[in-house]
C-alpha cells in the first residue's frame, strides 16, 4: 500500500466519481518547461510512440534522440522525452502534439496523475498539487471514471511495465560491483525500453525480455556479494 504521506506530497487521491472539470485550451503550456518536470516514459509508451512515428523498434527512439536515457542514484535507467534547449517537448509542433493519438500516459491522463503500487499491483489515481493549467475549471464537469475511460484499455499493459520495473529495482539495490552494474544498466535499457517491435504484440515481448534479463541480474547480484 502506498503510504499516505507519499500520496499527500504529490496530490489528492480520487475515486471513480470524483468530479473533474477540464477542457484543453491547446495553448501548449503543458508541453513547455519540461526541463524541471520531464515526461517519464514506460516501455509501453515507447512502443506506442515508435509505432506512431513509423519506426522499426523502440531503440530507434533512443538512437534518434527523441528519447533520452539517464541513470538514477540506484543505477537504474530512466527514459524521458527529449526537450529543446529552452525546455519544449521535442514532439510539439506549433500548438499540437505530433503523436497526439499515441501520446504518453502522463500526457493522456493530464490533468490527473497516478502512482503504481507494486505490492497491490494497481494504480492510485490522483489530482496532482499545483495544477495551474488554463484548462482547469473549463468545460463541463464529468466523473473521473469518464475522464479516464480512454486510458483504461491500456492500463494492464502499463501496469505490466511498472511491475517489471519494480522487479528490476530489487536487483539493482543489491548490485555493488561496478562492472556488473554497467552491464545490467545496458541490458535493462534494452529489456524494459528499447527491445520492442511496434508491429508485434507488446506484452509477449516484455515477458520475453524480462525472462532474458533475470539471469544477468542474478549473476550481477552474486558477483556483488
């Protein structure tokens, strides 16, 4: 269960019947100033983006620098949408998103957010603190379940990515050998983010990638003891 103190820091939990009043103004403000608030991606986000952009694999997104990869303090890879020098999302074209129909979950959920609970294997949906979007309080009110209806179809696939990442986190916390940490980092990038063909079903690819990654991570942990 997600501790209440963590939830309170990021937003207010909502229920299916929580009323949401929001209408996008197409101002593009949420696509700017992304340096301090990067769009963090899952493998399924990248899978959809690669398909929308006509790419052969999700690794193409990294190689063309649409996606940038960085490293957390625990050594884990994290993927984010690249931005221009002034902080604008690289996929913003004028006032429109170049991949609107395949936009990342962070964007599709806006102005709502969600946190994944790996123990309970479910999402908690929230209204994040500090939302100053011009679309807030505009349009007709609707229940949160209606607002989220468009993202529910893919929720299982997003959750599978979150669960796989949570599994990998446990391994990385035990890897202290720098050589094996570097190998684990590179292989994890491919398994969780770069190793997907957008013309094939996503979930079987994720499951196969994780099966191939586990032996390397287990070896890295052994070598660190």
